[in-house]
């Protein structure tokens, strides 16, 4: 055991530490003696020589003293330096993938697995309404060098994405990388912008033509009325032109609401008092029809950064639609609720027990001028989407399993 290198190294370390300590004590003693021998030059020189010798002895001991290396941790024992670097690099890569806003999937051997958080959220509760159907469609998606439009049903309504598929070879085996980029909000914003521009141009041009027609027809009608010999048919024709021109001008002014809403003024809005105001405005009509109307905010202190007036108008439009949808329903019911959902977002839902939106028209109902009612104006939901988008939110139609229709405003 005496020849064990580890034991010999430990003994040498203890000996050099003792030498360093003795040199420090000797240096301190020489300094103290020199302080008292200021009147004796010979003694002072002797103390200085002793101090220098002690300093040299201590320096030599310290220079030969070896500091033991730090004990390796469990990860160092499990992995070598190269393996540890690879593990750290893999963890960093996974963290970066998890922060990507694009849902990434890996297909190998016929199975499709999510690679990051965005993909895992789609197959978790609150994501796709049919996770199995979503992964099956991804598995069967054709490979393409170009992006392709991909749509699926989410729990908040239809979702549209761009799908990109790339074939790769890993260790001699074929695999595929699939990326789903959500574009539903961007498409809604661009569609709304295009409609607003179109409505603005059309209403502007129509009003430019209607104004002189209305003015001239009114003047001609007055002249005919003053001329007793004028034909009665001419008077009727001019009166009809003036009446229809006035009606068309009112029609165009109504459609201007789609594009001429002012910019929202965002501020903190307590939802409970706002719901109470809306309830007071519509409760009498629902009670007169024998209907049930309920408002719920959970928690009661829920607050949203929005334009209070525009949010109120959006809710009134949705409640008006619910009233029309349940006009022929015995015991009409509408429920308005506000709650926090996944990701810290806030959702306001307006749900009724009417017949619901006809299948295939879920996207069309938000288009200006489109209406499922025979005499509907087709601007109610377009205005709702305009107002909600302006406040930084989105509005979706959701088809409840229990029937009826539900519109969800997400912020």
C-alpha cells in the first residue's frame, strides 16, 4: 500500500502544505522582529534575510502543491466529452424546435409523430377535433416540391394551413418531414381587407352616380307638377325614379358600414358590466318571445383589452342573428359566456338552439352581402368579423354536438 501512487501523492501534498504554513509563520515572525529592530541596522538586515528565505521556501512549496481536479459528476461518468456535446446539442435543437410556430411532423415506417410543441398541441385536447384523422391525412399527403393548402376541423372551427412535405434519407432509410404552417388568421385578415376595399370603391362610385340622378329626378318631378298639361305617366315615372334612387342610396349607405368603421380605441374592459349592459338591451325582446337569455363571465373579474363600444356592437349583431335563427323555435335559448382558454387566451361564445348554419356555408357566412336568410342584408357577420379583427381577435363558427350554432370570439 505504501507504494500506491495516490497515497504517496496525498502525503506529498500534506508535507508541502505544512512547509507553506511554516514559511508563512517564519515570514510573519521576521516581519515582527524587523519592526522592533529599527534602531539596529544589523538586526534589521538579518530579519530581512530571514524573511526573504521564508518567502522563497514558501513559494517553492506552493508551486509544487497540486490542486486535485474536481470530481466528475454523474453525466461526465455516463458520457465522454464528445457524447456530452452531442447530448447538449440535441437538447438545444429540440428546444429550438419546440419554440417554432410551425407544426413539424416526422414520418417513418408508416407512422407520423409530432416533433415539436406546435404539432403536439394539434393532437391534444383543444386542437384538432379528430386527431387520428389529422395524422392519417398527413401520412397520406403526397410529397411535393411546392406548398399545398391543407384544411382540417379544429375544436374552434375550420383551420387552413400550408403543408410542405420533404423526402429525406436517414441511415439508408426513407423518411419524410412534414411542416404545417397556420394561415387561417392571415387569410381572414387579407380577405377582410380585400372586401373592405371593394365595398369602399363600389359604394363610392354608386353614390357618385346616384346623387345627380336623385337631384335631377326631384327637379323634373317638381317641374312636371307645375305644368298642368304634363302627362300623368311622366309624373309617376319621375316619382318612381326618385323613390328608387332614395332607396338605393339608403341601401348603399347601409353597406358602407362594412368598410367605414372607425379605428378601435383599446382599453381595459370589464366584461361583467359590459354583458349586463347588453343584456338590458335585448332581454325584453327575448322575454316577449318566451325565450331564455343567459350571460356568464368566469371569473367575474375577467377583463379584456378592447374597444367597449365596438365589442358591444359585435355582441348585439350576434344576438340579432341568434334571434332570427330561433324565430321559429319553440322555447328559444341563447347563452353568452366568457372564459379563459388554453394558452391564456380569452374566448367569448354566443350559442343558440336554432337550426344552425347549413353544411358547407361555414366560411361563406362571414362574406359581405352573403346571407342564409331570404331577405337578409348579409352584413351582420361581416361587421362582427371587421370589428373583432380590428381589436386583434378572431371570430369562428363552431358547430356544437348538441345542435344550433355557436360563434366564438377569441382574443
